[in-house]
């Protein structure tokens, strides 16, 4: 729902990196987005399309890589991904409930740019 | 056509609000002000819960209130009626508060003058969960008439809060609300959340809730 504001940040960051790297045109913007961030990919692409007009990012494709929520067991070190609607309370390996978040599933990261 | 190359960025694009929220929390610690971000659906009892909590804590702590609504001063007027300082924010259609708006409100309230500030967020179970307001404690209310399945339908809200008040327990006799089922669903999402069963109407349960809050505030103020 809040794709517009976030895509504006994406555009700013993409242009900043492009300027620093002598970029002529941005062809693709690759985002890493948490599984639980609530992103709607089509909205992200559409909004970016509007705001990127007349910049070197005009026409760039938005590629979204989903990042799952990951937990690590503080007892045995085993890691596991949380499946949506199936939050685990205990480690599948050793049964401990002493878990910590590795990735929250709510990240929005500009991972990389494919440029000319 | 120039050859294609990849530029690695690997930076969060949520940076601004999260950074602002951390800065705000640090200044609240320095100013010794405990800010609670109170969230829920419309009508589940945020304002009446604040009023009951004020009754329990006003003799020990200096309390100020930030009311946030799309429009009207309905809630702020209720707070004013009990002689507690209040600032009413109008978001003009925004569905949630962020750290920037919260900071503006706190400045208008002169937050460092208070030990405890409640930020009554917009009535909305969706958007407020996504934005860190800089609060020390995230609190939500679920009221009995809303149903015990809300943790299944709004997992983000239930998983990002520190404390949940189940309000309107005076309605339990009239409803199918399954308290144990609801708690199990919440603990599945958020094993360390504190849950209190209350009725802002009758005052039941507020002693235990106020005691928990009292301890948290004292920890923050030292």
C-alpha cells in the first residue's frame, strides 16, 4: 500500500548510485523485499514508471526478489525459514524455543542496478 | 548501446523513517519520557483505555497525550475534560503516523516535560504496524466484539507490538469470543507479548495493566 513513498526512495538511491558510477541508463532495478512487507509488485512497477519519467531510470524494469523470514536457534544454531501462516514456536532440530530473527521478512532493500 | 553492468547497492530504502525513529527514541531516553504508541481498530477503546490508565497513574507520573485522527477533536476533548495536556494531530487522510509526524506532535506537546506520553494512533489495524513512530512501547487493543480471529487476519500488527489489551471483557457473556484460542494465535506470532484482559467501561483488569506499565516507565526513567 505504501509503494509510492518507498519507490521514491528507490529512485533517489538509484540515481545517486548512478551518478557516482557514470551510468547512462538504468535498465533494471532489483529489489529484495521481505515476505511480510505487503508489497504489490504491479503497484511498485507502475509507481516507479510514473516518477522515473525524464530520468535515466525511465522505462526501467522492477525485479522483486522475496526474502523469507528466517530464524536461528540460539541453542543449536540451526536456521529455518518461517512459512507464511505457520509461525514456529520451537526449533525443528533441537526443540528449543530460544529463537532469534535472522531476517524479519519486512525488509525493503535496493539490491542492485542493471545499467548501461 | 553500452555494455550492461551490475552496480551493487544493498541499501535499505526504508532508511529514513527507521533512522528517524531510532533518533527519536534516543532523545526520549535522554529526556526521560516514556512514549507509548497505541494502536487498534476504530472503536475498540483506545481513548477510554487512556482515560482509565490516567486514573491509575496520574498521581505518580506527569502525563501528556498526543491524539491523531484524520479529522475532528473528539478524542482530544475527552482528554481535556480530565485536565490532562493534549495535542490533537490531524493527518489529513494519512492512514498512519510515522516518526516525523510523531516528532512534530511531541515538540508541540513539549514532551520532555512529561514522564509518560500516549500517542493514540489512527484507528487502523493495517498501516500503523508498518511504521516505527519512535515509541518506547508499542501497544494494541483488541476488543471482544471484534472477534478472536483477528490475529490470523492481521498478523503484522499482533507481531510487532509489546503489549495487547483485550478490552470489553464485559461483553464476553454475549459473544462467542474464545479467549484461549485468541491467545494461542497471538503467542504463535509473538511469544513474548504481554496480554491483559480489561474492561475500560467497568475498570476491571486495569490494576494489573497499570502495574506492568508503571514498572516499564520506572525502568525507562532511571
